C-alpha cells in the first residue's frame, strides 16, 4: 500500500531526500494546474509552483500531520499566485497581449502537446476567455472542486473562506461562464 | 417540489447540495430541469478539462530546482537569513554546507565557464577560497554575476548578430532554457536575502529568455527578440547589474 502524505511528510522532516522528491512528484502537476488556472501563464505557473514548494519545504516543521498536506499546499500555491500577480501590478510588468487585445491566455505559447492544443482550439479558448471574467477566488474554488476533487470544507481551509462563501464562489464561477458562453456550451 | 434554482443545480452537480435527494427526483421527472442539468454538466466538464498541464520535463525541473534550493539554504547564514534556526528536517542539508557552494559552482562549471586568466597567465579558480568561507551572500553575488554574464552574452548575440542558421538558433534556445532553469533558483535566493531589485532584474531577463527557449526556431522570431531587448534596454541593465555584483563581491565582508 502506498504511504500517505502524512507518512511521507514525517520522513521528509527526518531528512529523507526521497520523501521530498515523492511529495514533488505526487503533487507537482496539481500545483501547476492550479497555478496556471490563477495566473493564466505557463511561465508564471511554473514560478508559482516552484515558490509554493520552496515555502512548504521551508515550513515543513510547522505542519500538523493531522491536517491534509494537499490542502496546505494548495493554500500556499494560491498565496504565491496572489503575490506574483500583485508584484506584476506593482512593477507594471509587460504582459503578453493576444491579437484580440486580451491578456494572460497562453494556450498557444507553451510547449504543450499539439494534440491538446488542437482539441481545445475553439471551445477551450472560449472557456479560457470566459474564465478571465472570474475572480481569483472563483477560479480557485471551481478548480479545486471540479478538477482536484477537494471537498468543500478543504477548499474553505485552502482559501481561508467559510464554506458558504466557497459554495457561492463555485456557483458564481459556473454562472459567469455560462453567461459568457451562451448560447453554446458543448463539451469539446 | 418547485423547479430548483440555478444555484441549487450547480451545487447539486458539485456534490454539495443539502437537498440532493429531492432535487434528483425532480430532475428525473422534469424535462426542463433535466436539460438544464445536462447543459451545466457539459459546461462544468469542459471547464474542468480546460486546465492545461505543464510542459514536458516539468517534474524534473521542479525537483532539480527544489534540490538545489534546499542545498543552497545550507550555506552558513542561509537559514538564519531566512529568520529560522536550522531544524531537524534540514539536517541532511545543514551537514553539506561546503557541498552547497560546490553545487552552485557545479552549475557554473557544468556550463563550460572558462577559468579566469589574470595578467600573469596562470589559471585561477573560478572562486577564491575566501568566497566559499565568507557565507551565502558572497556566493549568491558570485553566482548571480555569472548568470548575468552568460545572459548578457546571449542577449548581445540575439540583439546584434542575427543568423539564419537553424542550428545556431536552436543552440541559442538551449542556452536560454538552461539560463531560465538557473535563474529561478537565483531569483528565489535573491528574494530570500532581501535583494528585490536583483530578483526583479533576473525576472525581467528570464521572461525574455523563456520566450526565446520556447519559440519556434525561425528567423522572424529574432526580429521580435531584438526589439524586446532594445525596448527594455535589457543589455544596459544586465551589464550594469553584472558590474554592480562584481563590485559588491570585492568589498570586504562585514
């Protein structure tokens, strides 16, 4: 049977390098996906993922094993994404405009699998554009519920919200996307 | 039961509805609500599927950077600079203080950096012994100075020596990718050591290098890169920062 996250965290605390690596391999992609959902940019998502793991490993001693490791990691990821986006605003950093003038979409600017890009061409881009209308909390709540499958209580812990606020955020996310995509909302 | 609200249906599909049994029974019996549920289900599925995964090699890059970061923090003063005493979890890195400096050097030596040749023609080590002993700040300055030097060389090539040779362009892209990988580590370390201006410049250079590394290997892209370098005055900034880090390194440690 595979060790639980708590068991691996205990080994990492004891200095087991392989335990650190296991945590990275187990959660790295999920962290990246969440970071990309929030930042909308490949490079920023990698930066946020790096920052999140730096912070988690630096503060591993303070983590309570009874809590869920992934919830904590997602919380740190969200905060790292917020920090990056605030720094961008402060530095008035240049973002990459798309031909239509919108920003932060990166479906065609990465080394992604071409088949993925082709499959997500129209509906994927429309959904990505619709997501730009969501707040960061709405994006995070929707993503954690419907992509990572976290229970509402864990999402509340990850985002620092009450469960009622999480439910509202998920509802508003779907409502806004639906309004943006009306009259079409077929799956790819 | 009256028709459930849109909110009820969304939460029903999110498996977090207080009255899921009644809603399910209603949906099964009501064609209008059944259609709405199906529409919402397709939307949620499409939105969930739109989350992109990372590019190839992501986990390796992530782990290598984490590993280097953990080792770099073992440099004398590293943990204290971060405001925390070394803890049990860092025993395996705390015991490798000299190894941390060596890892930074290994990054540099592995890129083929030539040894420095002073006036007497005798080869010198890339870093003086006193640098290794002086602590994390000097090692960081040295590492960043080398990073800026290599970045400057590549930026100068991109800006001033356009080429149509696909092999050369591909080689430039490989160098850019390697610089991006190292830059993230140095940027994080600079931020930890309270050098936000250094981190900001590294970030600015890194964004361009990332574009270079990921763009298609064609001549048209070079025009865009040259323009970006000129528009951002990047060569001047990088050169000035490189000189600044070298000057800081020569100052006696406190």
